[in-house]
């Protein structure tokens, strides 16, 4: 379970949000909404430990995430604005590298399976720089398919994806939640999930 | 996380860096060409007095190696930063110190080793004796890793800064003065001592710099 209490974010001299509290339990999906600049990305970066909150605490299974460190990182998957893939590598290589770097090597076959699920087909062998923006994001999102993280932190994950890919992502999130996973999704688009336990965190401007 | 997973990570990191360098091999090639050209300009520009050339040889080769290394060091973390892979590395369940150490090691393997290997060829045009050549080779072998270690700190500190390449040089070059003095003076044991010192604190400092840069 992830518990955030009284979080405050200050960037420069501006307080972006303050006193944000919520708790995410297994099977929960939170949709994070709010106008541009309301701190959605900052909140997600805080939750994955890249940004430390100016006030408040974030706890994972009852312990602060700063003290947990690597143990916490093994339970989260973060997908930010920058997709986190290398242009020089193919989609398969990118996926193998990113799992390898987290300490769990995956076979080429597993990588191919995951990329097929993301609908990348035969283009998974091309260097990523030859792919379109949507395809690049699909290649990056395949990380979620092979990962074993229980908490997904997804920032504008549906941007530049076509309808088919959006459905794939929604199904992925649904399966993840059904298996007892948790997700926090920042998005301007509507997210149609089968799970009825989806809630909203609204950040004010 | 177990030691086995650290090993898996380290292997993948090295593979990634080496393959990446191979696919962008023009970067390494231009760095080596720069090294050769700078070091060759001195014998051409100076009085062709063999005694003078022999006296300045190790200093010239060392300074050229230092300048050439600066070309690659600015890019050490910045490309990973712009495409978001660095951010992902920071939240992998692996110690950041190990990742940074792996990156530095790979940088040395890819750019440092070729630089050291072609240095005897350059020394030939200065007319060095075999003994002097060996000393130069040894001092570069132990000294170049220091440049990469200190460079990693500079590269981490300047992430996201416009014109970062020049700023890296301004931060790193003054810090490299001790190793340059010992290295060009042929004092291999002192260079080794500096290497041991930087091995301890540089990866740690670079890791902290990365955490701050990505906040």
C-alpha cells in the first residue's frame, strides 16, 4: 500500500500544490487530473522518489520511501514524458537493456512476445529512430508488460497513441489491477477501465 | 537485491555502452583524430631541434590527451539525460553508485584505452627513447582513468545546462592539474596515488550530482 500524506511541492518560489493526501491499496487505480502546471508530473516524480517533497511523507508498506531506497524501486514502474529509450537500439534491444539494467535479464523471446502484445509487429527489429512517435511510445511501454512492479506511475501515457494502442494500454492496466497491482495515471484523456475502483485526484491550478 | 542481479545489471550496462559507442563510432574516431592532430602540430610548429622535442614530448602528449578526453566527457551522461534513460537508471533497484561506476568504466574502455594505445606512435615523432616511451605509456595508462573519473563529476553537475560541453571543461580541467603535473613528469607512482584517491570519491560525487540534476 502506498500512503501519501500532506504532500507539498515548491518549485522556485511557487507553491505548486500543498496538503495532498491519499492512499492507494492493491487493485486501486487513481486518475490524476488537473490543468497544465498544476503539478501532476511533479507529484508522480515525487512518488517515484526522483523529487523529494518539500513537506509531507510518502510511505510504502508502512515505511518511508527514502529509507527503503532500492527495495521501493523494485516495486515501481515509472513512465515519464521522456520515453527512456535509445534511438540507436531496436525496440527489442531497448526492452532487453531496460530489464537487464534493473537486474532481471529477459530472453529475446520474452521481449518479442511483449512487443507483439504492444502491436509493434515486424518493426521491432528496426532502430527506434526510424519509428514514429506513437510506435516509440509503444516500444517504451512494453516495459510494463515484462516488468513485475506492483505500482505503476504513468505520466500522460496515452499521448500520441492510436485507438488500438489506447485500448491495449487500458487492457494492460485492467489486468494489472485484477492481479492486485496499483496504478496512478496522470492523463487529460478519458481512461475507460473495467475496474470499478478507479478514483480521481484533482489538482487545482 | 542480490549480487547476481548486480552482475546482470553490470553486464547489460557494459554491453549497452559498447554497442552504443560502436553505432556512434564517428564520435570515438573524431576524438582520436583530434588527439593525433593536436600532438602532431607541436613538432611541426616548433624548431626541429631533437633535444627540445624530447624534452617537451610527454607534456605535449599529456595535454593533447587531456583535451581529447574532454570531447567525450561532456556527453557521458547528457545523451542519457535527454532521452530519459538516465531517469530510468536512477529508479532501477540497483545502487546508483554501481551504475555510475559502470558508466565510467565503459567510458575508459571505449575512449581511454584507444587513446593510450596510440600514444607510443605519437611519441615516435618526438624521438623518445624506448625507456621514456614506456614511462609515458605507463603514466597515461594510470592517468587517463583519473580524467574520466573527474569528468563524470563535471558531466553530472552540468546536466541540462546550455553549452554544457564548455562548462564541463572549465570544471574538470583545473581539477586535472595534479594528475597532469605528475603524469607529464613521469611520476607513475604519484599518478597511481591520485587514481586511488579519485576511485574512492569520484563515483560517489558523480552519483550525488546526478540525483541533484534530476530533481
